C-alpha cells in the first residue's frame, strides 16, 4: 500500500484542531510501547499521528489498517498535543468499546467508586498478571481510558476484559444465574486465611477512602478481609486487589 500521510505544519491548521479535539474525546495513546501493545491486542487505530523520526513505524502500522488516517506533524506540534513530559513522537487515536456482558471465567474483580487513576491502572495490571476474567467497574469509578490509567496499567488494559456495569442489580442477577459466589472485601468480614473460597467468584473492592457501599456488601454472599499483623487499619485498594487476585488464581 502506498503511504501518503497528510502533513500538518501549523497549529492554526483546522486538521490539527480536529486532532486536539479528538485527543480529548477519544482514547489517545502515545509512545511506541503503549501503541504497539494496543495494536498487538487488535485495537484498530482511527488515526496515527507521528513526527518525521517515526515515519517508518507509522508506515508499518498503516499497512496493517487500511482504514487508519495518518498525519505527519512537526516536533513542536507533537509537543503541544502530547500528554507526556518527554513525548516520543508517535500516537494513535481510537474509540473506546467497553463490553457490557460478563465473560466466563474463574474469578472477577468488581470495583466500587475507585477514583484514583493510579490505583485503577495498577488493579488492571494485577488482574492481567493473575488471569482475572474481567475487571468490572460500577458507577462512580474513574474512566479507565484516561492517560494516567492507561500508563499505570502498562498496556494490560488491552489484554483483559474491562466491563462498565451500568446497573448493579442486574450485575448481581447475572452472577446468580452463572452461580458465581460474590465476596465483599470488608473490615467486618472473615479472615481470608480461614475462608474457603469457591470459584467462580466475584470479589467486590470498595472506594479508597470509604470502602464498599453498604447496599453492595449486603447483597454479597460472604464478607472477607485480608488479615494484617501490623497497625495499619486497611490496605490500598490496588494492593488488596493484587493479593486477592493472586490467592484466587491459586484456589
């Protein structure tokens, strides 16, 4: 395929303004590794943006996706559109297509109002590492496709199912139909060491400051907690998710 990118040299160019708007409304990925991870995971770039030093790589990616548009811009313009301090000069823009259905699997992480992007990204990364079937986001969670979450996940968001649940009641119905045991991570729960986990299982993890909403924990089959020997009252949500994912993967 003949490679003919459009060239943009001025920030006053209407095409550059369109790219800037798309960066804010769609998924904007930048950097060779993050973009390549997405492409390897069958994410289709709507747009490829690159500087002169990255023309060969951009040409390769365009060869894989006939529908992708390519824009060659100056280093100065790339710094304006970039969200990082040291931009690498290549980025892709794509659409978010979160799933609505729960895939079959051994265990799931369900997040209630997790709002810190770093925590969200780390949870997704741990979920990927330990074979979680899906990370399910209840209303009130931060957007999993923001730049900070994407970078904290280190590309894992493209390897795992991330589901946005719009109706908590419907979610519990699906778990019941699939005979999935629901566990609430709760300070009043039984010690994890003493609990006999059964799979498939769904583990509900609450907000960093306030824990799980009472209306959610009351619907779960069991309350469990991670036993701690020190004086800390609770664990960071991402740490708790990592521990429970490791244990569940070996249950």
